[in-house]
C-alpha cells in the first residue's frame, strides 16, 4: 500500500468515548465490525416514477414497469426469493469474515401515506440502507431524500437506532423536506453534449441521499445528481463543521444517482472510478496524490428488470484495506482488483439488483475499527 502522512486526532476523552460507542465509522475501508444489511420484506415496486424515469435511459422506465407487471404493486414472489438467496450468501460471507450483521424491522411499505401536499399509494422497501442514512464517526444522520415514495423509509431502522442511541451514538436528521412540485424541474430535458450538466432536482430545499457520499476520514466526497442538490451538499458541510471538508464530484451522466457506481475509495490512496462518468482531470485537486484505477468494462449482469446501471459492478463493499466483496460474475473487475493488491471475495448478487442496489447500497457500516484521520 502507498505510504501516507496520516494525521490522527489526539487521544482525548471524546476520542475514547467514540471508540467505546457502538457506532464508529469514518471511512470506507477500516476493518468492518458491524453492519446493517437491507431487508426485502414487503417490498413494493415504486408507484411514483418522477425520479426513476430520469435515472434510466429515456423511455426505458415504462418497459421496466411492464416487466414487473405494473407500478405500486408488490415485487413478484419469485423475484424476492431469488434476491433473498443472494442476500443469504452475502450475509454468510460477512459473518464468516467476522462481521456482526444486524437486521431491521419489517416495514409497512404497502400502506398508503400522505403529507398535507401530496399522497402516495405505497412506499418502496428497506433493501438499501445506504440511501436514507449517512454514518459519520459516531453519528447517524437521516438524510433528506428527494423520492416521495421513500419518505418514511427510516422507520424500520428505529429499533436499532434507539439501541445505538442509548449506547452513546449521536442520532440526527436533516430537515425533513416538503418535496413539493417546485423541487422537481417540470421542464427538465436531458442536456446535450454541448450543454452544461443538469439534473431533475432544483435548489428549492436541501435534499441528498447518503449513497451520494463516500467518506475518507475528514474528507467527504459527494456528487450532485438527480436526488442530491448543492443545497444538500451545503447543509452537510455546515452540519459537520470545520473539522470536515465536503468535496463535489462531477458526474458526466445525466442519469446520475448515487456515487457508489461512479467513484469508490477502496483504501488510503486507492480510488476506483467508472471511466464513462468520471473525468479524471476534473477530480478535486486533493486527489492528485492518489492512485486511480479505471474499472474494466462490466460484463452483462442478470438483472431481469435492467433497472440498475451496468456500473453497479463497482458497487463493492470493503471489509478492510484488502478484502473486498465483488459480484462473482464480474471476473474482469476481480482480476483488476487482484492485480492492484486487493483480495476479492466473490458473491452472487445479480438477483438483488431489481431492488436497486448492490453490496455498498445494501449495507450501512455501523462500526469499523479505526479513528478519525486525514488522508490528504
């Protein structure tokens, strides 16, 4: 591994309190000790498609709805069973590698709900805890998600979070967004090659998904996308304060949603990128000292819906600075990671893709063995 002049926080009473806290995760690569894995129970295919329609190629969402049999209905039982099988394999690997796996309560996603301004026929599911939450050190932050169907998605996690809170964790939430029509650009069109990149959400109020952020100690990298705006980035920077720096990552895809199919720090000084969507020359200057691996072209996956990008291949989960869980069908990526000094652990996960996530999305790393450091 490349050597770094790593600046660690001094050992203070606060540091010791953090180390004894059940929640402690500062980056994507410290040794993983405890993780929440998403649930597929009561999963509903989204009824509200405003965001989903622009995160797939134009016109494809209607075809995806046709494959599933409609919108706002339960996922087919055979699809759930196949995903549960892959999930069980994933959990077995995690536990075999010494990671404590935590589970969430069953959500009431089929039930309709409303705010004073809009209503939904159902929710989505709890398959991807990376989206509604962001763990920074000993703090769990509930994120202000832009998707109306996911407005109450945090509720199945509350039993766990109360446990963590009583164990000493911080537990906060960004301002609950109104999600009025003004948040979504009614005249949005996909920008042409000679136009500046733009996305569906406006700056009406701060919104972001946790999966649009990756953590490198005191530096957080965050992309603007169809679910994350600059007001959301600004809120996070102000909330975290002067001890952190939030850097914007530019994505070249108009379908951008979630940074973990685009930009994945794997270890100190090691960055995996999607070469289709990242222009290396436009990365934050702070990354100039890091080694960058351009991910090989993904092999076709077996997602029956085609709802995720082919670059779901780089949605990997680090167990430490060497061990990395990778979809077993992505043999070019497995080889590239081995050649780069990592220890890939193959796992089946194609059947989980219809629920719109892979290993990084499907987890929330609650505790990693490490302290807050600066890697730049």
